[in-house]
C-alpha cells in the first residue's frame, strides 16, 4: 500500500514537472520566435521607409556590415539585386526560396530554415515593395539557440531538483497518509473513541473500523470457544483409562494419549511420539501388524490382558488414517476367573452337604436304618441342612453387597453398643469353646449400615471364637482417633484372639471367598469360608481400611480403620 501511494504521488509530481517544463519550453520557444520575427518586421519597416526617403543605392550600400542582420534586395524575377553579407554575382535566383515565393504571393512572409548560401539556420522576413521588389531581412539563430539552450539547461536542472523534492515530499506524504492506517489495529482495540486517530483523520473509515472490530471480537470469542473445546477434549482424552491413538495414512502418530503410551510400553517419551512411525513408538511387532491391518486382537503385555481395536478413518471421498482403542481387560478377566472359581466353590460346597443329606435320606427311605440310627441320621441331615442354609445365606449376603452402591442406606450407628449386642449373641458359642470375651473402648457414632456393620462385627468375633484355643481370649476394642494413622482416621475397631494364628503365606488370601487355611478344622467348626469375605466387602462399602496381623500358634488381630464419617458421641 505504501509503495503504491508513494509511486502514485511521485509519478504524478514528476509527470506534472516534466509536462510543465515541456510546455514552458515550447511556449518560450514560440515567444522567442515571435519576438525575432517582430524585430525583423520592425527593421524591415525602417529600411523600407528609408529607401522611400533617400537614394536607395546609397542607402543599401550603407547597410553593409549592419551586424547580426542580413539584408537582401530581390527584383520581381527573383534575381538578387543587393545582399549585405554575400556577393550578388555568386547568388542564384531566389524565386524558389519559400519566403520569397510567399511574399510575392501574399505581400510578406516569415520563415525559418537553413540558408543555402551559408548552410546555417536563419530567421527570414520578406516583404514585397510597391515597385515589385522584395526586401528580405534575415538573422542567424546562433544567439537565440544559445539563449534557448541556456534556458533549457537551467529548466532541466530545476526540473531535476523539483523531481528530487517531489520524491522526498511523496515519501513524507506517504508516511503521513499511511500512519493512521498502520495504527488501524490499535484503533480497533481502542475502547476510548477519542483515541481513535484513524477515525479522527479519516471519518470515512468509521464503518470499516466498526465492521472489523465486530469481526475481531467474534473471532476472539470463536477462538476462545475452540480453545476451550480443545482443552476439554484434550483433558478428556488424556484422562481416559482406555488408550487412544490416531495415525495418518503413512502410519505416523497424529495423537496418542497417556493411557495408550503407558499400556503399550513405548520406549519414547510422550512428547516424542507425535510424527513418529507406529513401529518406532510401539515396539511390539504383533501390535504393529494389527494396526497395519486395522484389525482387533487380544494379547498380554507385562502380565496384563489388553484388547486392541483399530479401524480406518474414512471421509466421503478418501481414507485419511486409522484410529485405535486399547482396553485393559485384566480386571475383567480376573472377575471372570473369580466368578468361575466362585461357581465351582459354591457347587462343591453345596454338593458335599447335599450328598450327605441324600445318602442319609436314602438309607432311611430304604428301611436300612431303624431305631436309633434314624434319629442319628436325622440329626446329621439337620446339621448338614443348617450348614447349607448358612452357606446360602452368606452367598445371598455377598451378592447383595456386590450390587449395592457405596453409601446407600447409611444412617448413624452406635458402634460400641453394636459390638456389645454381638458379643451377647455369641456368648453361648464362646462358653462352648471355652473362650472369654471382652470389650473395651469409648462409645462412638458411625455413619453406615447397621445390619452390615453388625454382620462385620459378628463374623470377626465368630471367627475369633471358632479358631481359638481352650481357655483362650477374644478382645474387642474401639479406639477414637487412632495414633499412627493419617488425620482422616477417626475410629478403629480391633478384634484380637489367642487362637491358632495364620501362616504368612495365607494372610494375603484369607479374605477371599471360600478360602480356608485349615479346611478340616473349618468344616468341623461349621465355617463356610465366606465370613471374612463378607467382612472385606462391608469394610470397602464403608470406606474403611482392613488390616490383619497374625503369628502362627499365637493368635490373630484384625483391625478396621474408619475414615471421616465417625464422630464422637460422649
């Protein structure tokens, strides 16, 4: 824009100067010619008057050496009668000279041409006299040309200086014109109308500035929305548990999230992945082959079960790349395994008492049992049925705990009183096993499910009684704000016994369903193998932490640490 304005102004100025010089020189040249012809005409009148008043021959002789002028007298036939600057005898007939011919015809003539006699440019003025003679006065153009050349040189010098001045002024004027335009961006951002220089200098730009300002604001809002959506999408993608990556047609990484990077164990850093080929980012050859085929597969990597799905990304006219989704199905596989194991365990646990019941019932039905045997078999059928009912009840309880959401149906529960009630219920069992029960601690109120917490406390104390020794003890303790835990731990329930204890290799699995340390003893005591599994589920539902300390032959201590939802009730 500045260059165009500069050249427009400069060319306009330079062209104006050149045209002015040309016109001025032309007018100057015309004026000089006119002045010369007027001077020649005046001199002709003077000479003509003198010829009429004096002797023409003597007067003409007196004109020799007149100076810059050449006077020639020609008769009506064109013969030269007299010439102040040339020998008449050497001159030819002048009737063919244009000024002579025109003077004979019109009475006078002015002409400028090269002289045939002297070979130089001359101004001519010729007049026909009354007697038919023609008097011609001429003058060489040397001085006139020199004057004109001098004027031309001076004019050209002035024109060059004016052109230089025009270039300078054009540059300054261009800067002055475009300065407000250059500040257009600042004026658009300006909130104070009095500071809008462009608008103040060029009021015609007001609609343009307002339009651009409105579009600028709209673009800012759109960019802000796009950036917000981009950040939100990026946050969602990067916080996905599933791995996600996108490739172009050359299998170069366009985008990969942290989960995909972590699950596929890339040797590069996350920032280095973009733009790399897939085999450079994911070293597993089977994964790369699946991506190239845009297929699906399941595989194991570092002990985890992964599932990969790759699809082509196709627009209406062409394929633009591939997109892949990586799922960590380890937990799902483990759950499936647990379900299979649970089904097998349930079938096994139900099969044993049912087999016993069926066998005893068959003996009674066939009449092979009689008298005291019937009573004995009926008692065994009753015990196996009770054991089976207890097992089914525990299975139903676990199923309910799996289905219920955390915090569902919670209400204030007084933990100390609940423990006292459970101990009262289990007092008879403790006496039969020759075990002493004790409860210490402070009353506290716990936000939870009363029935579930009762199940938790009951199972812990029942297990401690069943796996204890004669003359053993079970100590139940409630402690507020337990020392050694984080500030969020506000209550702890501990159940310690002096029983047989648990070996170290079993401590990590005792809370699994149907897991028994000593299967023969469990069956002898009537255990189902689900009590501690129920304890674990209830603790997790209440956001509690479960700890177990045990030493083989000396006893076991189970601690339940509750967080944040416990308050003292003094």
